[in-house]
């Protein structure tokens, strides 16, 4: 009798309407959890900056925003500040502390749904729902967004959407979405090699040119409302924030952290600065990943290649902040398998959460992590090991394997 009840329940849950209800329920519970965490204090300096930017955008509008305040965030963010700043003014000043954490969490839940949408094309409903839930309830990313209040999920959403579009042969849409990602955070350029490769490989030069045209047109349309005489000079000024922090690692537990945090990356080593060595190391890493992708192209391999590029960017480049690892979780979830990826996902969740929580407590105490601190020699090497495991997983994807209809680890084109 019990088996019969369970069988009926399973049949009920597998109905389309019930499946939609389950998806909504997972996302709704995740949102409620995040809303409950909003009251916890993030970094007080960041909260003050976001409050000022939301208010300035609402009061001055897009045209005068950059003239009215200092802000090192690229133009698309100002649209977010303007919309939710206006909403805060309509709801009352007490709502601002709540609203400055809302948009990034909504974008993150939209990313979770995109992950489900992509996986559902290859996996069962239960597997896709489980992976979506693993992303929606990731404690490290929730901490970043709902407690600290950072905006990393916004450009991550556009990166994921751009990759989903290009894998669906919607090349012009992919180019437009990538431009929005770059207009949100400059490190989004890391996605470009994979997007360009897939478009050229599957769409040819004509689609590459049309996608580039859409890319440029979207950039122009987004910056059009702002005050500028020269669009190139305007964009260069907006991305000059990268030069504000010329340090090897800004509280990010990567390879450069082993030298200590907040060390100038302009120091020469063998004739080149640390910054140049980081750039060269990352470019070599990009060349390796792209060559391996070219050797055996599959959609899941392309997604995992993006994950590796984002991970390698964090580990090899200088001037990395602690939160710049954020996008790897979405791309790792999108390339999910039952072999190494769950362990890598769990490991990165642990190191990222520890990185964020410890740094936030240190910053709010107006202190710094000292050279030689134990965390540097634990979390940094742990991330290095996880990068090695990720490269091993990538190598295993290159090996031909026979198709088995019951093998849910395959993500075939």
C-alpha cells in the first residue's frame, strides 16, 4: 500500500503543472531565505557606497550620474541603481537598506532557472531540479549577495544567458548579452574566447560579424543616456577603476596571496612586473584551454571551458578581489556530471565561503589579514588543488567514450 501511495505521488509530481510548481517553490524558498538574511550587516563601506549611488541615480538620473558622484561601476549598473533607487524613494527612505540587496538576488535566481533550462535539455527533470537547487541554496553565493550585498550575480546572469544563447545558435542575441555583461563588470571579457570560437565554428564569419554589430550597437544604446562627448573616452574612464587597486591580491586566496595581500603588483621580477607575469600566465592558460576545446568540441566541454577560464582568471591574475570567484559556480553547475564536478563544487563552496566570511569580519573590524596568516597557506593551496582537479576533469572530457542511454554524466551535442 505504501509503495502504491509513493507511486501515485511520484506520478503526480511528474505532471507538467506540478513540475512548474516545484521549480517555483525551490526558487521562492531560496528567495525567502535570502530576504531573512538581508538584516545581517555586510561591509559597511560598500553599503554606504551603494546607498549613495542608488540615491544619486534616483535624484540626478542617468545623464548626470557620473558628474554628480564618484563611482567605479560601469554604465549598466547605473540602470539598476536608478530603478531601485526610484523604488526606494517611492516606498520611503527606510526601504533603501532592503532594496540595495534585492536586485542581485533576483538576478541570481534567474541564473538558477537558466541553469535548470539548459540542463533539462539533456538530463531528467529530477537531476536538473536538484542541480538548480544546489545552485539556488549555495551558502557561499547567498552570503555574497544576501549578507555582503555585492552585485556579482548581475554580470554572471548575462554571462550565463550569453552562453546559453550561443549554444542554441542565437549568435546575435549572445553578442548582445555579452555586451551587457561587460557593461556590468569588465572581467566578463573572459567569456569572449569561447563565445567567439563557438560562433566562428558553428555560424561562420557572417554570423560573427552580425553578432559583433549587435555587440557594438547594444553598448552604444546603453551609454547613450549618459553625459559624454566621446564614447571611447567615456568607456575608458568608466573602466579605469581596475587601476585603483594595483596590488597582487586584494583579499583573494589565489596564487598571488602566498606573497601576502595588498602587495604592489608593479614590483619587477626578472624584468617584468608581477602584473605582467599574471597576464602572461593567464593568456597561456587561455591558449591551453581553447586548444583543448578545439581538439574535441562538445557543448558541455565548452561550458566547462568557461568555468576553467573564470577559475584561472581568479587564480592567475593580479588585482583580484575576494568575490571574483563568484561566476564559477553557475558554469560548474551548467556542466554538471556525477563524477568530479560535485566534489569540485563542494570544495569551491567551502573555500569561497571561508574567504568571504573571514574577509568581511576583518574588514568590518577595520583590520587587515597579516602576512603569513594561516588562512593564506590553507585556502590558497586548497584552491590550487581544486584547479588541478578541474583540469583533470577537463582532460577526462576529451577522452572518447561510448554512449550509454543510462549514463547521466554525458552531455552530448
